C-alpha cells in the first residue's frame, strides 16, 4: 500500500523514496519551454510518452564533456525507440559557448540554454553535470548529480524502454 494514498501511476510513487534520493524522484518533472540552438522550441511536456534524459551541463565542465560521447551514442541507438536527450547548458555566455562546442562534438540531440530559475525548479543544481531520467508518464525515475557513465544510464533506461515498447 502507498502511504500517501497516492497515484495509480506505473512509475515509482514518491512514497518509495529512499534516504539520500533526489527530492524530485517519483515526482512530475518540472515542465519548461526553451529555445533550442536551431531556433525551434523544446517543451518537455511535448515529449510525454517518451523517455527524456534531462542533462544540466556546461562547456567548461570536464565531467560534462566526458559523458557527452556516451549520450550521443545512446541517442543514436535509442532515439527511434522513444528516447530523447535534452542538454540544458548553464554556460553564462549561452549559445556563444555552446554552438562551437556542439558543432565540434557533433551533438545529435537538442540543446537549450537554461538559467537559475530552471535550475531551482529542478531542486537546485549543485553539481555539474546533473541528469534526470523522465519516464513516459512525465515523472522523474532517476536523478544523478555528477558524471553519469553510459553503462549506468543504459541500466536505468532498459526497464523504461521495455515499458515504452509494450505500451505502443
């Protein structure tokens, strides 16, 4: 039984949060709408039914730079199966810093520039990078401050990919 009398969602309810877990885990991911590097708008709520990896990063951050090749690989592998990465840069100079880096790295997923307000919505980003895996129902399934190895992210995506496959 769920202690808070909560949801019938198939995603983890907030009541199952363990100590040390991110406060957003099991909660609805805060929606946002930001301009992408290509001029289009990225709105998180437009991606319901998909798995979205929300990654706060910056071009000057060595662990951010280290995890991006794995994200590129996973986007390539699972993009057609309903996985979307969104890179939210917290670079002070915005696309001026992001564009040349993204082009050099050949980043294949949407990039936007965020700020303090969005970081606060996500519980305050205390470390870069910080990543959130948002399930198809729009709830945060996994949150990780710091470097996220490709193998660990793959492990987190696997059960969600199974659910997306069975529901389509």
